């Protein structure tokens, strides 16, 4: 059976390299006599995990398009290097031995879980990208047939979609880094209901 072509609009995806939180894409449409080459970004971080293309630019010459393709890659590499330089804490990857297993009946909602490093891109296989705070999704419920788990990264607060099978376990308390304990305490304080003020209380 012939494999379905990956398309970015009318352009067939010819090259696609993942870097950081995006893919950099080069597409070709030889039926387009004015601009047969397309360079753009692609992201799948949405509710359905589907391709979303943006930042598109058309080119008449292949080599010029490749220059633009390489420029976008370099920008993403530089952004990642800046992000890493701003992290003061050591972010050693979390291993399976540091986790308690997730059981099928476990409800993940409002809990901290660890993402399998092998399910992340190589540049994100560090603790700050593995520890997430689960906020929803059918896959967060115990004994659910759903897979999608929506969460915020504990370190940065960025929102992402995961599949339940990509989650490795619950981090053991004795292996919890100081920065994670601080952020967890902050989250729990934010989630705690406000105590009602009684009449006559000091303002």
C-alpha cells in the first residue's frame, strides 16, 4: 500500500527536521510556477495533536529556500541554548528506578508525574521537561480508554499534550529535587480554597 504523502497545503513535505518545540519544514509544489518551494514551521501541540503549519514563506529557487530552512534551524538552536544557560539548577534526567509505577486505575488529575525521556526529543531529555502537573484529558482518569493527558511543565508552566503511555511514573519523594518541591508547594498553595473571612475579621 502506497504511503500517504504528507502535505503542507498544496506543498508536499520534502524535508522536515524536529528541533526544540517545532519542526522546520521544506515543501515542494512543482505545479506552482511562481513559488514552487515553501519553508515554514510545524507544531503538533494542540488538542488533537495534528500538524499546524505557520510562518510560511514561498521561494522561486531551491537553494535560497534551503538557506531559509537552515536559518530557521539555527534560530531554534540558539533559542534552546539561551534557555539552557538560564537554568541554574542541575537537570539530570529522571530514571525509571526513581519512580513509582502508574497503575491503570490511578487518577492522574492534579498530580505530578514523570514523562519517559525516550518519548521526548533529545534536546528535552532533562528533568525540567520530564516533570509535569496533570490538568486534564481523558487519559488522566483511571481505567479510561482515553489516551490524551493535558499538563503543565512543573518548571516552566508551559502547557502540553501527552499520551498516558508516555508517562513513566510518580517521582519518589526521596528523589524529588529541591526546585520541584518548591514549585509543587507553590502549585498546591494556589489550588487551596480561600478560607472565608468572618465578619469582624481584620482587613
